[in-house]
């Protein structure tokens, strides 16, 4: 089976999609071959340049043409967040499978529209919560699900970076309140996805947000400043449906943190700790260790942690960020081929969005049910 | 000048007080010499044994006799929390300087009574927030106060241990609701003290608590179980008076964590990170580092970090927990001798208690002012 | 320009070559396009299967046919070490550019033959010292060359893994003494390459070797055991031509180490430390840091560290092992296109082999000149 | 039983001895009480000041008077290394127990004279290899001796600091060649002691030394420079009597390292790793861990690790450098009281010295037997 791919966008995420689709056929033994057909971006020239670089035969400045092309079966949406919905809905309407970057849409109601449309049409979808694809996340889930650390009691998640810490970092589309939020939406959504993946659905939340940089230059070097209306830092207490409790924190002004995504899951018989800046390690503590010999053990990613071995047969040699995208694409393609992959689809993207939205609502009203 | 010391209690904290008073005269060049005079504990025999071990000439099972003894000028209170107030007030009334373990008392109103009594009487007091005595905490404060990391934006504190994680760990006095709380009171209070020390007074809080182990054996090995009414995990969002925001988390069921006391302070031009299980290290990030050469630098404690040098002239050789108590005693003695030490006195203990109490109140009512 | 690629071998290294050639065109903006033409392996079927998986149009069990094919301009040699020389020489004779896995050959004299043949023929060569391709290695070199840590005084390198620690791990071709050595040749050669890259040529060495597992099963599960004649652990003192001194250690029986490649370079005004199991970090210490604020700073790989940015625009997101191979291929292709890349070619492979051989000689005779 | 203590010297080590003797009676329940009697130092005034600070009733500028005093039963020798022998021999001759800082003497022959004299006289001796007193070292030994990590195959030790890295750091007595050596003698001796403690006697060595800072100011700020005749860096390969092999490295010019004392012991079924700058941690790897759950586990020091509990009942709260000295004194006092402590006595100090001396001899002659 061979499927055609259309890619919308060629920025940070567009490139990683292109890399991943290109890589996936070599790394994995897939039942389906995906052929890059067309790349769309703003402006013919930019689209053409990106298409050449990424191995797409054709390019266009009109994404609707891409969506409509019958040779294309999968549409990757990596455009700015505000455009996701329109593009994804158009692709779904055209019967395409859709791989959309997170967040699906600024509002949960929009995400719901997207999820429903896809389900109604019967197409396969995927949303880019790539960190879940880390073999060490799969290992964490395996440990939790097996009961090795007992009943899960608490979850803690911290995702902090520092790309907005500079007061002079200019206003960007990330700060547009229409986009659905600030650091919580951008980074915290990964924590929600991880919490759901590892622990389960979140029932109730209580959050807070803070904007520390009140205004930013309206463009690089501009003397004119624009007010910032989304949060630089957001936090939430979580109560999971299974009785577990937790907390999460997201910040994009945390000096020195580049990709801190620290997770800790506490169970009645052990704990798991993970640090995003060291994505090839997982720390595990189990009370079953002999007294006097207990301690967090540092598990290094290796072939024992699927699908690490598809990339490299030697443990400790490390996967990188782009490899996570390759795994994400692998799961999407397998799902299209009819396999059960349990990957994050639009329905999951919607649930994350609902949780996020409940956090924003709770900032005013206190504990709020996710719905 | 020579002052007599009376020590009430000889458990974990009683021993560390004894060690510290014994050690302080060797390590520091103090204007005052403190002589151990009498030790009080429950039961004559236990008191006598402890007195012999700790170098106290006399012992008693009647702490009131100790408090009343005219040869005693300083009273160390290391008894169970519920007794602190009565003992401290008696000592104050007798004109003694008082060194009391935290928390001063289960209720802020009681702590206030203690602080007022001491101030009215003009005696010197100290409360055992020993982690503040770590030279690396002093370094953190120095960095913050100097403006090296800019304006402080956020505080994050995590204090987790695992001594109560086992469902079969028996009910203890720590679980007595009359004691004022659970993990938040026991461990979280250290975070509040650190937050106040490093960032300043907390204005408003919003907290939550969770009890994961609902019942515990009523004594080691007992088949009878007793309900647990205090929290195993507690968390709070913080708004400081200076506009900074923050979060803290305390847990005594965090598998594998023995003395995790992780602090992160984020400023507009840098960050500080500290891990309690590595108390001789402080991580500092400054944006003034040359591009491409920036990163958290790991500062190892050494003579440059007062008063490390009083213990050891070589950096990296490390201080231990008991050394913090020695520094605490040093500050107390210097304050008695009239020096300005800025150490945590009963007034500070009261402020911590007020913050803690506000957190407990906020669990029901949402954001609550500290008062 | 478009060049044809022939790949010999499809094992661990063969796969990474295939991944890298496939990836490189997407990640980098190269002046040359490389087209996979033919894959050779032992047995038609195995070759055909690998060719299909890796995107090669044709396959063969006869590597000589591949080498002779006029559509092929680059030959990748990833066969067992003992075959490198014959294959590479044949490819060179046919005027192909050659990318050969390390070691070039068991003996320096053979490596020299290969280097000379390539130079005489004027083809471009590369040898797979992929760890040098890590942007953090490039950063280390940049720091050293700029004088930021002063005059280099000492080098220390440790490369340890544990894949042979089990006494029951069967005898493999790695243990064939005809292959040129054991852990030193296999892992230590990476340290020699790093030492040369960062510090410079090694003038004299003094080494020792030890074989701890004297016999191994002759095949998995075999009751028959075969003697081990190569070293499990090897070490050497080094004296560099520039006066710097150093030490290296290689072991493949170091329990728990999967890809430890720890390097420390000590200069008169600072130090660099690197850990291979955390390949996206580099620790830098400079004496120019303000007193009391000095410490190793942990630099996280990011776009500032070329060519990290070609893979990912966000720092801290991490590259993986396969990305290093992609960079290696990039340098090879650029060199073929006439750019100056300073990559490790056959001449460099020869120098590493000479250093290695001197170490083996020194085991008997003490300090030995590299020649 | 009560014994009198005489302390010679009041510098870095003199102070730690004073701290330790003062502390030991509180921390441990000893059968013997040690009373500080007299302190000797160069100059009456300095001795008197130190005596007052350290709680010694008397002081003297004449160490011979101290040694002769019948009220003194234990003599602590913390003077410059060149004086150890004369003082210790005099103390032994007077029938005193002697606690001497390492190295016993510059030459093994002198150390032998000291050990023999003590044995002939039947006094108890101790030499200050304080790092062996770390409960984590005891744990390491326990793990090794129990066979938990199988047969020991290799030892690696690195002890590096940076207090001499500055070219302008002045010439000191440490650089006097009469003192017996440089970094190897000063720091490497700790590694030899650790190697012997954990693995056993060293049979053969092959070492090298390097002096990187050729001249130093003859006194702080002096324009006159004095040649440096001892090594800044020293290394040695080791062959143990039990067949294990190893390597050690010592440097005092290793920028950023303050108390790096990293040890790794590799066995046939596991490994131990220890870092001196984190002296309350021990990393343990065992192959008996379930596949996919293996990794170095980080054991945090706690009451399970004797005698940690004597200092603190809570794990993870950390001991410091001075606590190691307290344990060392505890062992000495117990040995005097007739207990079997297995502590490092003059005989052990001699064996370390013999090993060190063999390393120095081997620099010229290659592999050399320890004798």
C-alpha cells in the first residue's frame, strides 16, 4: 500500500514532520509506504524552497489545493495554532487522515468539532504529543500498569523553558490570547497529556496563572510595546478520576531551563522520576529492593525499551527529539493500516484541551470539573 | 561570659541540640561560653542516661525544675510539638532565652502568644529552621539580594520524604490532628521558612491536601487500625507581598525521597536551583553569561560561603546536617551576646505558622490572605 | 550534482549509514544529492531484504559487483573489520569515494595502505568516528582552540560499556585476535580519536591490558568454550606532542555502563568535562568566573552549537546517536563537493590506528613512540 | 576509663582532630572518656590561642613536653609531614597511643620504623585516612565482601582537586621534594588506601608523573620564582595480589574539582561507583536486577549505614567531612579500649607508603613490585 502525504507548514514542526515521514520507512518495517506529494506554505517561493528541501515533488501557496488533491491521503497540519481547525476540518471533509500539531484548537469546543468530524468521517487522526512517544514514557506506563510501584497516589509535572524570559523578547503569535493561552497551553498541555497517559483522566482542577512580563516589544527591536495577555507561568492542582492527586507547573520564563519536563509518579510501593532534559533516562524506586540497597535506579534507554531498538541496537546510545516524531509517524501509519496503536488521536487532543480549559476556568472559580 | 544550658528532650532533635552546643565552642570563636547544666526528659532514668551521654551534669524528669533553675540561661525545647508552648512560656516567664524546635505550636494564635511573651520579656529566641543555616542558603540569599538574577519572579519548593509511605507504618504523634497538621506542617513549614527567607513574606495562599493512607496500625504491628486525619501530601500556590508568585509541595509518602528539599527561584536575569539531598551544592544560572557558554553552574560549598570555613578550610569537603544545627546555635549565642544575626526567632516562627494556617484555611475557601 | 551510493553491510552500522544517507538531504542543505543505488550483503536474500527496507533499488551478494558499478560514486563499508581493507581498496581502485567504519584495518600498516591508495587516487574518504560529530565535541574543540580554558595540560578519557561482562556472553568476531585487539581497539579507538581531535597528536604511550574472562562459549549456549585472546580492559598513559599528558581507559565489562564516554580536559584556566551517556551536555569550568560564583556550568546543546540547529530549533530537545551519523555523512558529502570540512578521513583513521598499535606494543616494552 | 589527649598542631587537621575528639563522646557511646590536656604548636602564643579555642587546659610551644606529660595517653600528630616521624617515635617511646595524619613519613622506610616501634611498644596507632570512615565506604566494602557484585575485576580511582592550578599559587611545603612527593603522595595516597580497603593489597604498579607548573612564586606575591620538583599529576596502573587490576589518577591542578574522589569497582556481577563530592551517595549496579529494570541505583546514606545513625536518625540528611574524623577518633578510642576495629593503623599507613613509593620508582623503571 502506498499513501500520498501533504504537508502544510515548514517551520519548526513542519520540518520535524518532513524528517519523520522521510525517516520512518527506513527505521520501521511498515505495511504502508508514504510518499511525499505536496507541501503548502505561505507564499509560492517559500513553499517551493521547502518542498525541494524536504523532498516533496510539488508545492503550493494554497493549502486548499493540497487538501483537495486526490493523490494525497494524509495531511500534516503544522501551521500556526489558529489555523489548525479550518485546515483539519477541510482535510477530514476531503476524507484525508490528519496529523495535527497540538493544540488542536484554542477552544475545546473547536477541538470537539474536529474530533467529531474525524470520527464521523472515519479517518485516522493524530495529535503531536510527541513526548509520549519516548520509549522511556512507554516504560513508565508499563511499570505503572504492571503494578510494580503499587497503587498510584500522586503525579507531579513541571515543564519549564526560558525562551520568553527576556523582557525584550518580542511579542509573537504565541502571546495572542485568541490562541487559547500562554505557557500552560503551550507547555502545560504536554504535562496534561503525560498525566492522562500515565495516570488517567483528570476529574477536577484548580489553577492559577501569572504574567510577569507585562508588555513586550511589538516586533524585534521595536520601541513600541504591546501588552501581554496570556500567562508566563501557570500551575494547577489535579484530582484524577481514579483518586490520585497531582500538580503541574508550566513556565516559559524559567531561566536556564531549556526542555525541563520533569515528571514524578508516586505509588504505594515505589516511584518513577523522569527529566525531560535527559530523555534517555528513567529513575525507578521500588520498595521491594532489599533494605540498605534501595535507591532510585537509573534505567538507560536501550533495545529493551521499544521501539528504541528500531533506531539503535546498543543501549545508552540515545535517541533524540526527532526520533520521537518518527515514532509518532510510525504509530499514525500503523493505525491507518488498521493496527491498534493507542496513540493520541483527536479525541485525546480534545480531552487534553478540555482539561486545559477547565484549568483556565478554575483560575477564577476555584476547583472546577473537567467537562 | 558563661551561660548555663538546659535541654528538654533527648530524641532526634534533642541529640542534635546537644551535639551543636557541644560543637559550637570549638568551631566558632564565640563571645559567650555555654555550659550544659541540666537535661530533662520523661522518666528519671532516661533523663539520666541522656545527660551522661550528652555531657550534662544533672538530669531531671521534671522540666519545670529545669526551667526554674537559676544556673540555666538558655532553654532548648525539643519535646513533642504539643508541649512546646507550655514549656517555652514557662522558660520565658523565668527570663530564659529559648531555642525551640519548629513548629512553635500547632496554632498561630499560640505561636503569637509565645512570640509576644518573649518580646515582652526581652529574651532572645530561636526556632529550629535549621536548613536556613546552610551556607548555600545564605549564598542563595546573597545572590538574590544583590540583584544578580534580577527581579525575583517565581518560587518553587518541594520537600518530600518517604518515611510514612508504607501503609503499615504505625500511627504516631505526627498524625495527631491536635498537632496542627501533617506533611505540610512537618515538611512544608521548612519550605515556607525558605520562601520567606529568600523571597519575602507571603501575602495570599491557595492550598490543597490529600490523605492517601486512610488508616494506620495503632502501634507497630497492631492489628487495630486508627484513622489518619492529617494530610500525607499538601500543596499551595503562593502570592508574595512583593508580587512574586510560587508553589510548594510537601509529602511524606514520596517513595525514594529521603530529604528532598528542592528549591528553584526564578528571576528576570537568572535562576537558582537547590536540592536538599545535595546540600553542599547550589546551581546558578545567569543570563549575563556569554551566549553559547550559558548553563547552570554548580557551585560547591567552600570557605567562600560563610560560615563553611569555620568547619573546614577546603572547599568541596562538605558539611552535614549536624553542622547546620551548630550554625543555628552559633547564631543564637551571638544574638544573646547582642549581635545582629537576623536568625529565625519566635516572631519568624509565628509568621511561618500564620502562612501555614492560611494554607489550611484555603483548602476549603480558596485564595486566603495570610494574617 | 547527484551521486550514487553503494552500501556494503546491513548490520548495526549498515543501518545507521542507510538512515544517515536518507536523512541528510532533509536536514542539511547540501550541494550534492545522494541516491541509494545498491546494497550488498552476505546472501542474496538478506541483501534484498535490507535493500527493500533501506530504499536501495538493487541488491547483491557480490560486493565486487557493487564496487564496480559505474552508477555508484560513494561506497559505504560497514562489513566486519577484517574485510574493510579489501573492500575499501577495491572501491578506491574503482575511483569511488569511501566511507568506512572504524577501525580501518587491524594493522596500521594496512590502514596506511588504504590511506595512501585513497590519496593517490584522489578520492574522498571518511572513517566512522561518529562521536566527534556531536555538536558538544565541536563546542569543546572551539573552547579549547579559543584559549578559553588556557593552555591544555591534561586529557582523561574513559570509554566503558558492559556488553561483554557476562562470562557466558559467547565468543564473537570481536574477540578474534586477527581483528587487531579487544576493548582498546573497539572502544579505546574512540578515545584516541577524541584525544587527537581535542588536544592533538599523541607522541608516546604506555599501556596495559587485561583479560578477565579467559574463555567464552563457542557460540550462544554452547558447552564448548573458546579461549579469549584479546583484552577486556585496556589502559594507556599518553604524552601528546604539545606537551600535554593524559590517560585513557577502555572496558567492555564495566557493569552498568552502556555508553560511558567520559572526557575531561584540564587547562591552565579551566576545564571541560563530558559524559557520553549524556551526549547533549558539556560541563565547562573557567577560572574567570567571579570568586564564589565559580563552578562547572552545564551547557545544554542547542542551535548555538552547530549543526544542532539543522535538526531542531529549540535547545535542550536533544540529538540522538543516529543524528551523529547524519552529521558524519553531511561532512563526507560536503567534502566530496569540495568543501573543507576537517572531518576524519583515512589519514586520520591511520593515525588513530598507529596510536593504538603503539599502545599494544608498549604493553610489553613500556613507553613507546607512536610511529 | 579516662584518657588524656595531647594535640600537636592546630592547622586544618589540628582543628578537625580537636573537633572530632570533642564530638565523639556525644555522638558515640564510648567505653573511654578522652580529656583534652595539652596542645602544642609553634610559638607559645599561637599554642595558647588554639588551646583556648579547642578546650585544652594547657598549651606549649615544646611538643616534647607534651609527649612526656604523664597525664597524656593519646598524642595526635597533625604537624607538617616532615615532623611526623620524630614526634610519633617520641610519643611511642613514651608509651602513648598515636593518631598521626597521613602520610606517616616521606619514606616507607621511615614509616616502617614508626610501625615497628609502635608494635614493639604495644601502643595503639591510627593514621588519618578519614575517607575510609565514610559509611558509604563501609557499605561498599560490605557489598564487595558479600559477593553481591561477584568477583572483583577492576578498580578505578580518581582524586582531583584544583588548589594548585593557578600558576601564581605560591610554593608551599607541599612542594618540598623532601616531603615525599606531590599530588600522588597528597591525594593519591587516599586512593591507595581506598583500593587496599576495598579490593586488597597491590602487588605491582606502573606509574607516571607530570609537573605542569614548572616554577611558582617563592611566597605569596613574590616576584622570585622557585622550581617545582614534585608532580602536579600522577597516575598508576595497579595489579592487585588477588588478580584484580586497576588505575588511579591524582591531580591538584584539575580546574573545578574540589574534592573529586571518584571510585569505581567492577565485579563479575555488578559495579559500585562513588563520587567524593557527593559523599552521602553510593551507586550500585547488580546484574541480578530484572532485565529492563536494571541501572545504577543511588543509595542515600542513612541509619542503615553504620555509623550514620549515631549522628542522625533520618536518612538523606547527610554527614559532613568533620563527621568522618569523629568516626576515625571513635575507632581509635575503641581500639584503645580493646575492641577490634580494623581501622587504618601505622602498619596500614606503611603499606600505603610502600605502594606509593613503588609507584614513584616505577616512573623510571616500568612495572615495579610493591615491597
